[in-house]
C-alpha cells in the first residue's frame, strides 16, 4: 500500500534534471568491501527488489540452467589489417583456456563440467583495429575460420581473442547465454578474463556489492571471479549451476557450513521479499552475506556477525557454525523505479530504495540510490533524506543534478 503511494507521488514529483551533466565519465566505485569489517550492524542499507506480486522471493532469482558435462569451446585468434601482431601463440591460448580455465571450472563444479575444444588462427581480418563494434569482430572472425574449413558452427562456445583494440570499452566481454555463446578477449588472454567471460556465457551476472556509501559496485565482490577477485563463483551462482547444494533456512537455529571450495553447503534464507545467501570461503574469516538480485547478487557483509532489523535476520558465526536468529520484521522496504525518467536529454535508469523501521515511537528511514545509469553509463548518485516522524521528503541527485524529490509517509 505504501509502495503505491510512493510510486504515485514520485512520478508526480519527478522533475527534469536541471543544468545537464558535464561529467558523464563518472562511474560507480568498484572498491571491495573491507574483509575486516566484522561489525556491520549499523551500516547496512540493503537493497531488495519488490516484485509486483508481493512476497515471491523465487521470482527475483536469475534464470540459470544447470551446467554439466563437456563444454566444447573454439578459440579463434584474430588480428587486424592495421595491427597484424600476434600477442599469444596457439599453444599459449590452448593452455589458458583448456588447462588453466578448465582446471578452474572443474574445481568449481566439483568435476561436473569441463572444457574441451580447439584453437584456430591466426587470421588477419579485413578490418581496422579501431573498430567500435565487437560483434563485427566476432562475425568476421567466424567467417575467416569457416573459410579455412574450421567447423565453427559445431562449437556451442566461441572465444574470440585479438590484440588490443583501443576503441572497445572493455578488456573482456561475454554474452549471457546464447547460441553460440561468445566471449571477446581484447588484448588480454588469461585465466581470470576467460573464466569471467565464460561465467557470463553460462548465464552468470556480476558479483556486485553494496558499498558503505550505499551505492552498488558492479564488480564489488572481492572474492569471486565475477566480481573484482579471481576466486570461485559465488554460492548462489554455484547452486543455480547445479554445482552445489543450498540448505533452506526457515527456522532459527545453528547450522553448519563449510567453504564453498569444499562443497559448502550454502545457506539460503528467504525473508519476505528479500532472499539472503550465506557462504563461507577459504581464507575469509566468518561468512559472506549476499542478497539475491536478478541483475547480480549483492554482497552486503563479510564477517562474523550480521543483522538486518528491517527483515528481522541476525547471524553470528563461530568457526563453521552459523547461528541464525529470525525475528519479526520491524520495518519494510520500498523501491522507486527510475527507469524511463529523463536526465537532460537521456534516459535515467536505476532505483531509489527506501528502508524504514520502527524504533520505539519513531520511524527511522534510509534511502539508497541503486544501480543508477544515465543511458548505458554508470552514474554517481546520492540521496538525502529529510525525515523522521510520520514521514518526510526524499531528494536524489545524479552527477550533481536533482532528479527526484518526493514526500512519503510511513504506514
Ligand atoms: Zn563481466
């Protein structure tokens, strides 16, 4: 009920961004959460997606099919007519993909899946290294390999590797699924890059995190290769891929967990519209706590204790024992979708998340800007909350320009 109120007010009160933006190159910070943060009680502003239908946690999970057995990969090495250098030998490419990345996937999947395949090339493409179009590189590379009688179309996964093409805005890129799946390696061909892009190919999103400043860091998880680290995929991803078991928690109690590198299990704790995942990792004291999100699960805490009063969840961790205390929720969470709103002449995307809880006779609220982009570019944002009592005003800015100001009231 509150949600509708806020949405309606927000839509009525949104104003066009004034002044325009001269700082479109701003990006969301990607620094990792400190792993020494063990007392996280006060600083959490967690984000969750409220679904249209209410409390249906499973609908917020990304759709990822289990992956098992042999994954056949064709690596195509290509360069450009103006840049015909060959940064790697065929043998080096084979080692990176079919030994190092293969070993990573075998370990992560507990030998449920592995890589086989071939390396084709080098082919010099009749195009410039200054191209801005990754898809034209992969299309032209496939044609070049076909012309050399390589059975390109029999491989479900393609890795296209080429010397640095400076106009492309990435070092690696991968399709999320697809037939075939395609991974692009732009000037860097190493195990981390290939494992990350193949992770996308298998359906995975980035391992994101909420920063202390309440912004979403796209690569924020310092542990997973799908974040800023180079370790194993996250527990929720491994469970979705069918590589690990999750224990569903719906009662308070003490549960055993082990590092995901040793098979887990992970703990999955649905609380209203929020689904928590708790995982242990080798070398990380305590546990990592994530919130399930279809755009990439959010790491919200690392350490030996965690508490979210809004959803009534408390965790304490001692060795391999995780004590879970499930209380009555004392508040709620509202999401205001910013998609479709204009920022100057461009489209704004992202959300405002409002967490609120009762504290004795008072209400306390915290607002978070989540995943804000102007067009396709990540943007910096901030929210001010002028509250407390029965309601207040939330104002938000992106790249310094006001985008929304709306009143709200608690239920
Ligand atoms: Zn990525």
